C-alpha cells in the first residue's frame, strides 16, 4: 500500500502528515525529492502508520542531509553520536515549579543549537518511552510569526541581531509567560552548564532572515537562550524582546502528545519547539537525530 500525505491541521499554515512510509519508499529518488519539498515548504512532517525503528530514523534523516554529532556530549547515544538520547528520569531530572505545578523535563520555546554560530538544519524525533501525562512537544512556525507582524515592526527589526548563550533556565526571561522556579538541576545538565562559558561563548543570529528556497522571511527568535539585542540599550532591548517574544508565544501552535509508533521531522531554521513537564516520578525517553547544515548567518562574539 503506498504512503499518503495530508495536512497536519486545517487550522494551521504549516505541517504535513505522511502515513505508511517505509524503507523501500525512501530508496526512491522521486520520493526523497517530495519529502525534501514538504520539509522546506511545510516546515514539519509527522510520520504515522509506517516503519518506526532506530535504523529507519537514521536513514530517513539522511534523506535531508548528512548527520552530525551534537555538541553537548552528555546526550550522545552510545556508539552513535549522530543520535542523541533525551531522558527525564527520577534519578536525573531538572525539577521546576511552573505556575505552582512541580514537574520535570520542561523545555521552553527554542531553536536547537541556537547557542552556537552554526545551527543544524533539522532533526527527526521519536519516543522510546512516554509519560502518563505531559511531555507534549509544541511547534510554532516563524514564517507565520513574521507574516503576522505589523509592517512598522517588520521595518524596525530588519538588520538587528540577537545574542544567545547556553545557560540555566533563570537566565532567559523571554521563553515563557509562566512563573518558573528551579528546584533541582539534573546532574547531566549540570555538566554542560559548567562548561558553558568555556565551550559555548555568546553568539549572534539575525532577527530576520530569508528562506532561500522560497523567498519567505523568518522571524528568527528563539526565546529560550536569548539574552538581548546586539548593540541596543538594555531597556530598549528588553522592551523590544518582550514585545517580540509575546508575539511568538501567542502564535498558532501544534501540540503533539506522543505514542511509540510515530516520528516528527522539522526544519530547525524556521520551527520553534518546546516540551511540557512530566511527573517527577516518571521516565520519558526520546531520541533525535541532528541533520547538519549552516544557514551562514551566525557569528561568534567575544566571551
């Protein structure tokens, strides 16, 4: 039975669902070309009712480009550095209180690897173990975010850069509207944070760039990891960052509750994503590939 393609949601301007895709399909160049086109034009592809295993995840990811090792070595999958394992478990989890609710595994709205100058182009994510509640992955399309901006704001932000750096949750006030308090840092996260200053100096990325394949503009703001607007007065920067992050966080979003028989591919150069927290006594395990690429807009700054 051939695979099928349908919109992700009638209420969203991005996303496709592909049902029934298998290894034999992705061996065909015409299929590979179609998959790459959905990736660029739709930003997110949800794979259901098809082949789902580690080898297929890796081979499907390679349809969209070579794979690379993630720079945070603590999350490498043993023997396969191009595949990272993201685990929230009772013995190693960052515990937060968010709007009065305690949980683990939370990640604010972000672009992967925005804290380095060379941002990877995407990834394929799948669940190995899900939680009884929470652990929902959200996606926001920043092409849509840009299109919805007022014209005067589009003009104001053209040519501006944002400074990013890896760091603890409390360093990034723009990533959520919620009240957030750290109760406990995961041991695995602490190692990466300890190396942040030496191995991950601050970087700058443009606030707006143009998707080369389509000519559409992207509002290139990752609220998580964002510090300030480069070269702008602190109070002016804060006011503009809050205005833009509020716009992004209030944008149309897709929220995905995981099962074990599906995978999601997204274009990391345009799609933000987030993860909601899970109960602290439960384990959630995800695996994700890192598809290489460089949109050639980032730059390192002096530490």
